[in-house]
């Protein structure tokens, strides 16, 4: 069987989980990458109520769906972020935000990410996708000038906060796949190298490959797969279209998503600048066998149309690696 194609439910958290299951099944998805948002998956309930996880699995089974991955981007963001402010209050569960005191928020977020690993193990999945947050993203422009000591402290802060979380991931046999993304501790090639080194290249910490965040930074998504072949723990499919015309640019100019004056925007898979065929060839070459997850985020297309279109597009491209017999026959013809 070829790799399963799943739908990430993060952009669908406004709908009840039952409705998302029905839609995904009707469109032909094999399963879901379930976000810890809305009623889709609640970490605290999964650990407190022994009937919660079996009920979720039964709900998926009724629709012919499976789950390979949990995602908890929003809570993970608060583990390292500085400042912690109104933006986090808007995305965090009230029990994690609490009174909003920044260090308390960070500690509750860290505890929740450890609990997410425990909940994933109960659910029977081996990967949690998410963000890490970053103490030093605010210095990305490097002006006013920032000393190397400040940057070093940011990576040390990441290691100090995430290593205890990753200890729990190790204990329960689950891996964390960090989504390399602007505003995180790792957002490009060099910061990914440094983040991996900061946690001692431990196996519990890997990567979620989402090419949309590479394209608008002028990074090579396919090269990233090959560079970090042993760390690609999960794949999200989201496309990006660049529209640089001399006025707009990569930083987005504080313009809203889908504003035509932006230099780039997320578009439906297959409508942007990602070379998907080369990407899937690269995933084959590194032996990636996990799910291929559609992350829907296109303000210019109705999502009910686009999500159905995306699974068809990807299914036509997610080809299996040639068999050993084929390789041998091909070699004999040379």
C-alpha cells in the first residue's frame, strides 16, 4: 500500500470533529492528522477519561479513517516564546493561559506538550507535530545589533525547556516533529542544524517537512529533505506562490493573508511554486514511509472544493519507490 494521505484538521477546528471525519472520508482521505484544537482532540480529557481515546478511535473507524499523527502547534508555540502576550491568549486553551503571567504560561505549555506525548501513546500514534516557539525570533532582523551571547542564550533556553519534554517523548515511545517555520527556533537550514545540535541530536526531536515555508524564503524544499534525511518524521503538503514585483516582498508588509499586495501567499497544493514531483522522489530516496498530510490554507479558494482537489492531486503523485526487482531489471539493461 502506498503511503496514507491524511487531512490536517487544524484549519477545520471551527467544525465539529464528526463533520470533519465525514468530509475527509467522502473526499477519499485515508485518515486525519488530528489537531489538539476545538473538539478534535483534548489532551487533558484523553489522560483523565479512559473512555475518551477509545471513543475517538471508534469515531474514526465508523468513517473508515485512521490516525498516525497528533498536532499541537499552538501550545508548543508558548513553550519558548518571549514575549508572551495577547497573541498567545488568542490561541491557547484558557487552562494553559491561566492568569497570563509569562513564565507560568511557558511552564504550563511545556507540561501540556509532555502530556501530548502521553496522550499520543494512548491513541496509538508515534508522532506529534508542533511548534517550539523561540526566545530569539524577535531578533531576526539583527538590528538594533544583537550580541552572539544573546543568540546562544536563545538556543540554550530552547534546550533547557524542551529536553525535559523530549524525555517524556522517549519514555512513551513517541517522536516530536518540529515544523520548521518562521517564528520558531528552527526556520531555515542553518537554524535547523543549530536546533538539532542544541538538544544533542537526540532521536526524539525530528522535523515536519512543510515546503510552503521554504519557498517564500528562497530555500530549496527538496534539498532540505536530502540534507535532513534521517530527521524527516512527518510531511505536510502546503503550497506557496511568490509574486514579487518590486513593491511587495517576503516579509509581507504587515498585509493580511490573500491581500494582492503581499509578496507571497499560501495556495492550494499544486497551484504554487513547490516542485511536488521532485519532492516525492526525494522522499522516496530517503525511505520516508509515513503519512502525507494535506494542510489546507488557501484564502483564495473554497476549502470544500480545494481539499477534495488536493487529495486527488497528491494521490496521483505519491508513487511508491521502485521495487528491488525493477531496480535489478533496470540495472541489467544498462
